[in-house]
């Protein structure tokens, strides 16, 4: 084999333990057998297919045609930046006009590469298909032309489940090189475009460069990149964004025409590409050199099996081989600042009992905070994120248990995640949700399936309560990352549905099983502190459960008390106008709750976005009325002279209104201001506070209502893709000349084809992709239309009846009756009842007349 002739770990006599990593090679000098050059550029050197042999994982590839017929002048490695380099063949022209993939020549180059592939025989490595192929000429650093990991990309076709990866004797380069991995970073993606991918990837590269720049560190320094492995996991080959693949092609981490969808009749479950890249790519295809190399593993899953499955490849398949100290989790689209990953790692390095940590996730507000000015929804989320990072996360960090480390940006000590000898532990609990949400939820109730929608909360609880290990969780404020938030109502509601349902039931779970901290190995003081935190969380859970009623009752009592006839909050309109306003908004509030309930029970947010949007606006107006009444009440309660404030303790003791309302409001909104200034982050109070207060009722009344009405929906909001597209070709088993089993594969063999694909990918990225609006398929669109029509009919029917009830039972109508409908005896009568009785009598009379005429006509034979 190419890396070593005998691997003691893969010796059949040695037992394989799935939960623990194998021992790395003892040779750390990388003195492996030399690789032959994949591309034989000597004119006239062509071998037959039968005589072409693979030595280990390295393929001795030769063109299927005479190389003398194609003169390839290999250009010198360009000086950086790479974008100054021009290939020796004519550049592909970009035609003006409508944007098409063909206009960049990418499809032409790909088609040419696929047609000119050659059939080769490859010897399996430990029974697995592994290919080492040369990367494009343009990305090999000048002084690294003899370094295998920077000149060859390694492709592995995995045909197993992630849990079987190590037992099936698959391997990875960092393990084969015997390197110690301090940081193992995973970037999970679904169909994110090149802009989001580049934003995250370049931020990670910047962080690794910072680690290499810490020359005085005992751990890091110029060779620090060898201790960091970046793993990119894409959820589904048919779902991955093609322009993102073009970025990976420019980095050397992906090549067209290499992957296979089956090996010896076994379906491939994941395509694994490994390369140590020294390239930085922008979303426009500009290529430049990085400050340091980066070890990259690109795992392209064949099927779309959701994010948990992607993490299972990371933790259960690659983790035992890499055996890192700290694992960092990132979502593509999240942008950590230049030192954030180091700050997270430093927390683990300083505190040996830290099992997990998270940084501050903030909203990507755009250039000059433009998003906050244009989107009230984004501004309200910005305020919510900021206050959570100022008040909630620090509190939980002091206790030692953070209820959730966000999957978009968090880190875990790998040792703390590992399961025990009995197979139970944090990772086992974390991945339970994959089976529940993937059709294998046998015996799992609705409570448990909703609970595992918040699998990151379950993981945090399992780490802190892991038996006899005493792990705690920390919040690292200096580690920051920006992320995108939903800016449309349907996306916002759909996202929060999963968050709220998962967090609610996960909170129930942690509250019920709080006693597990007693066996977690914590010291007595920490155990007492954690017990206090669980009590605090239980109280918070009660208020969360009753938040709908609490918000309505606060509205009811504040508005009703401030709309009395004397000193009413709305007396500036007219004397006693407050009572009428109170009645109108009280009925409006109840009506909105009814509308939201009906919509939540049967409609997707995408099908009723205008109804939800209107409800948000009306709820916001109700909150404005509430705040005005609260302010008026405070104004009446406080002294209006300096003398009244002199004896403040007496004022608090004697003035109940001041004590209950003023102090309560000051302890809430005043605390927001004070704590924000204390953390030197007050700007969200000026840019996002008003938007948050306007949308606050919607957080409770709409988001909670929709979440509770859709408890049965335990999906992640995306449809799984359980099929595999058989369009790559397979690797067939054949017999070699020496009688060994060989695999027959069809792969690119001409260097100019690979270089042309690299140049075409770069040209394709220079042309901005047209905006693709997401469209619902016909069946979904029709279903949304039918549900929306049903909802409209129900609302019209119930709304009409409710409107009559509200109008004819209102105080205004009763006062009007008492004024205009007085009998001769001096008592009033209700004209609606008179109308109702007369109308019913008339209708009965019509029915009687019809019946009488029928008998007459029948009697006379008509």
C-alpha cells in the first residue's frame, strides 16, 4: 500500500474497538513509499489498460491516447496571488447577454473531461476504493511540489454507515501521517451558495492563520496548521450548490469525474475528498494564497439525511481516527471573527473540567447596520440575541450548565462526548433523534420526538450529568460569530416552531431528571450551585408554559386600570373615551388569538403569510396601547415634586402602585439598559429596542401558538432525500494479472482536462449567478391554497358570528338602546330582540304558507 506496507491496527488478529481510536503510525517523519507521478507527460509513453496497475492507493494513470499528439507545456507555478496566472491554453470566452452556465465554458469543460476519462484497474486498500489523484497545476505552491498532501487529492468511496467507518478499515490522512489533532472543525451545509460558504471558509482559514501566528505559544506556531483539521460535510449530493463545488474545485478539495456511486455492487454512502490546501477563494472566483496550509476533509454525502447524520459522520466516523482534543461545530453561513476559534480553544486549555463552550452569536446586520433599518424582524432578533448573550448565557456559565450550546458555533471536548463502555453517553443520546426523525421512531412518543428536535440541549444536559466525570459548560464572550437570521415571516415562524417545541420538551426533560447531577462527579459546591440552577430553570419553565395567559392578563389589567373615567389615559381624546378604546382592543386581542389558532391548526406559514403579518402588526398596536397605559399609570404613581422624592424608602413602603409597577418596569427595561452599558454593548438598545417591543406580543401569541398547534410535526423543515442518483458510474470488481481482486474505474487521466476544469470553475464564479426564487411545487402550492381557502371560510363564518356578538353585547350599543328605545312605562327594550322575534315569526309563517299551499294543490290534483 502507498502509505505503509503493514498496518498493525488493521491486522486481522487485532480486535477492533469501535468506541476508541486506533494507535497512529509510529513513524512521524512521513517516510512513506514514494509516489509515482500520476500524469506521465513524456511524449509517446502510453500503456495498455491491462498493464496499468495501481500500487496501493496510488493510481499509475496514463492517457488512453498518445500523449505525443497533445503537447502540454507545463507552466511554472505562478507567484502568488494566483489570480495573476493565465493558463497556456486560450481562456474561455465569456459572452455578453443572459447569464448561462454555458457562457463560462464550465459545461463544455466538464463534458470534455467526462468523455476523455480512461479505464484503469486499481488495487483496493484494505478492501476499500481509495484514489490519489493530482490536483490542478495552478494551486500547487512552488516550494511544495514534492509534498504528497499538497500535490495529490485523496478520494475515498465509503460504502458503510458512519458507525462502521473505522471497523471497515477506512482511514484518513491525518491518522496516516501520525499527526496529533488539537482542533477538529466541522462545517455542515445543505444547499448554501458560494457566498455563504466562502464567508465561513475564509473565516476559518483566518482563524487557523492566527493560530500559526502565535509564535510564543507552547501549542501553536508556524506548524500549528498540522494540529487543525477542517471537515466540510455536505448533506446530499443532489442538494449541494454547484457553485459551492466550483469553489471547492478551486481549492483542490473536489474534482469532477472521480467519484463513484457504487463499489463492487455496494452503494456509496459518502464521497470523501482530502487535500491540504493553501488557497483562498472569493465568491467571485478570485484566487490567492493563504498564510498557511489547511488540512481539509470534504465529505459529500450521497443522500440528504439531515444535519444530525452529518454530525454522525463527523463524530462517529472521522472522530475515532482523528482523535482530536476539541471539536468545533459551525454551520455554513456563520462567520466567526479572526480569533474566535482560538478563544474557544483557550477556554478548554485553561480549564480541564470544561466539556463544552460557546461564543456569542450575533446577527449579521449588513453594511452599516442596514438590515436593522430595513427589517424590523431582523432588528427584533438582534435585540433578542444580544440580551440573551448579556443576561442569560453569563448567568448559566457562572452556574456551570448552559442549557444550549448553539450548533451554529460551539465547541466540545471530544473526551467529554465519548460514550461509556456500555454504549451509553452524550453521543448516543445526541444521535437518538436521527432515528426518531428518520422514520425509525418505534416506541418513541410525541414528547420524546419533540424533545429530540433540540438535540443540542440534550447533548449539553448529557455532558454535565455524565457519570463520575464532573464536566461543566462555559460561555466565552470574546469568541464571536455572525449569522444570518430569517427576514420573512414564514421562515421566522417555521424556524421558531422547531426551536420552541424542542426547547420546551428538553427543558421538561432536564427538570424531571435533575437528580442525575448527584452522580455526575461534581464537587459538593458545584453540585449545590447546579441544584439552584435547576430550580431556577423550573420556575422559568412555569412562566414559559403560562406566557400566553400572563401576557393577556398584563394587557387586560394595565389597560383597564388606566382607562377609568377620571384621569383616564385617553381623556385627551374625550371624557370617558378610554372605556370604549379598552373594549375595542380587548375584543381585537381575543379575535387575533382566535385567528392565529385557526391558522396554526391547519396552515403552513408560507400559505398564510399575509394573515400572520397582519396579526403581527395588530398585536404590535395592542402592545403600544399597553405601554402607553403603563406609562400613564407610572406618571400618576410617581410624585410630581422634588419634595415627594426625598423620602424614597417611605415612598416605596406606602405607595403600592409605585412599588409594583414602577420597580417592575425598571427591573425589566431599566435592567436592559444598565446591563448593556455594563457590557459596553449598548447599541442594540438604540437600533433594535423599539422593533423588539413592537413584535414582543407576536413572540408569545403567534410563535408559541403555532408551535403548540404543530406538536405533531417533528420534521426539521426540509424533506429528506432517500434516493441516490446513479449517474456517476460504478467501480467493478475484476481479476488482475496476478490473480488479485482489482477494481475497474473510469477516471480523468489528462492533466490538461483537470486544469481546464479549474480554469472553467474560476471563470464561472466570475459571472454572478442569477437570483433563484424558491418556488413551491404544484402539489404543495395546491395544498396551501386549499388550506388557506378553508381557513378563510372558517374565519369568515366564525368572524361574522363573533362580530354580531361583540356589537350587540357592547356597552356602547346598550347605552344607545337605553337612550333611544324607551317604552311608555319608562323601561327600555332591546330592538335586536324585537327584530329577531319578528324575523323568526315571519320565516315560520312563510314555511306554514308553503305547507298549506302544498296540501291545497295536492287536494285539487295540481
